[in-house]
C-alpha cells in the first residue's frame, strides 16, 4: 500500500503564515506550528484505498516524526465515512497517538448526516458552543472553528430554493460576530471549517451559503487564513486580506471540478501511483500587501 | 448452371460478411451500453441512485405504490423528503430503501449528504 496520508505544517512567524509539505525531519523556523489533517473517512473501504485506517496511522506517524512537535492539530472533518460509532472510535484511537497538546475538530457532512451530529458532539463537542462551533487563542493568533455541514438544504439550482451548499446559519454567525468583537485588527485570524468558505464549484455544491457574511466580519483584520477540507485536493485562493486553502485527504483523492461527471473518490488509481497522484497539486507562492504568504509543495 | 453456382456463392459470401458485421456491431454495442444498464431499473417503481443522481429524477406512480431506491454508487447517499415525511437514512453501495405512497401529491426529496441531488415522486 502506497503512502496516501498527508498533512500540512503551518508555521506562524510574525503574522506571516506559511505552510510546507510535511517532511520527515524538516527543519522548523522559530514561532509555533500546527498541523491540519482532513477527510480521513474511517469506514471507507473501496477503491482506491481499502486501508484508510492505515493511511491515517501513517499520517500520525509522519506528524510524530517531525523534529518540532506541533502545538496542536486541527482535523477539518469527514473523520468518518458513515458517522457510525465504531468509525468515530477507530479514528479517535488513532488520533490519540499524535504527540501534541490537543486535536481540534470540526465535522464534515459524513460525520453528521445520520443523526444531526449527535455522536460527533458526544465525542468532540466538549468545550464548544451552540451546535459545536468554537474559538481559541494561541500565541496571539485567534482560531475560529465553524460548522457548515448541519441543516443542509435541498438545492438543484432549478428554483427549489437551495444551493446544495454548506450552511452556517444565523445563530452561528451571531456567535462569531460576538466572538471577534473584542479582537484587535492586527490579530491574525485563522478560520477552519469542513466545506470551503469560497465557491469552488456551484455544480458540485462546493461552497458555503452565508460565507460572505462570515468573511465580512473579518474584513477589518489584516491577516485572515481560511482552512478547509471536503474537496480532497489542494486548492488555494487569495482575496484581499483573506487566504483560502483546502487540504488533501488522508483517504482518497477527488477529481478537480469539471474533470469528472460527479464528485467522489477517484477510483482507478493504482496503489503505487496514489502518492504521486496526491502530489499533483496546484502549488502557488503568494505574497500579498499584508504579508500573508502560503507555500505548498507536492507530496513527492 | 455455372452461373447459378456463382450466384449461390456470392449470396453465401454476402451473408457471411453480413453476419460478421452484425456480430462485431453487437459486441461494440454491448461494450458501450454495459455501464448504462447500471443506471436504469427494470422495475418501474424503482429509483436508481448512480453517478450522484436519482434516475428517474421524477417518478409518477399510483396511490398505494411502494417505491424502492437502490444505491449503485460507491459513495453513500440518502433519499430524504424535503418535509422529512420519509428518510432512508444511510444507503451505502447496494443498500435499498422502500417507501409506500398512499396520499396523492408531489413528494420532493434530496440526498442529505449531497443536497444538490434532488428528485420527486408524483403520486396520482
């Protein structure tokens, strides 16, 4: 089985956020770093990956082999494939092995679609607000974990009144408005949520309703970084003060929008090609006026 | 006499060529139509879920009919009524869900996991 898991190391240096590929024994600069992993889909057992627990474990091993242990880890959802209790337990067991202070979670739609997130919150909801959203500060950086996979609305784009997009909801937005009220505008803000907070594909529902309202609350901040999962590939966009970034999955790749009739796993990936397939990423180096920069490199 | 044999031979050859052509055409057709059979149900009261869509997207049935959904995708899906009157819960690959429709009307539904997927049952 080829290595399929991956993580992105984020290092914060004087408000400059940059990421590098998770490389064994990589040298870290001063500051702190944290790791984002996503879409482990525990319970998935079809092509191209019949061993998703193994590839998640490999991601954990990679994290633990880093010279600088991460301050914490963020999992951006789709922890499980079918939101079953045993899938949550398997994932929690594996992620407990990460040598870090804490793992923060936000759910993906696969974690909540059978019970509106009840099992998810029983395990990962401690200390969160409302339906599971949360915020915390670390070393001068403010982190906000949003949930956009609850109360998904039917949407076919044929006038039925829905977009099929992720949903934030007014209750969460009111909480978020309150949450950032007291922050200085020079505070770097990191927002993490499962479904991208920018529209990647309207056809596939890869976007979030009310994301503009959420982002308008962050307009006054000089440095905003938005970390998402869901799409199982690295996609990136910079818009004004905001840098949007999606992470790879630890389980399987998904097609780029417009390259397949439907989203879902890319099935016909040979085991020995999976790693190079995951490495086929659109890598960009971006430097903006407010000194926010992100660097990605491919897996291979 | 010779001419009649020539005619027969020509006829046999023509038929043989036709047979080969038909055979190759059939195999060609089979190759291309095979994946499609996956999406179409022989049962008129069955909705097949494939390639992230409900097929047929609109199904009209008589009151008292039981409609069955079957998921042919590797990805899990649901058939969830917009007004929550019915909900299949998780349909993994190969799973089926049946619902009886007694009252006439239009029943809109979608996949709770992929809400872009929508369908409707019209009960007459």
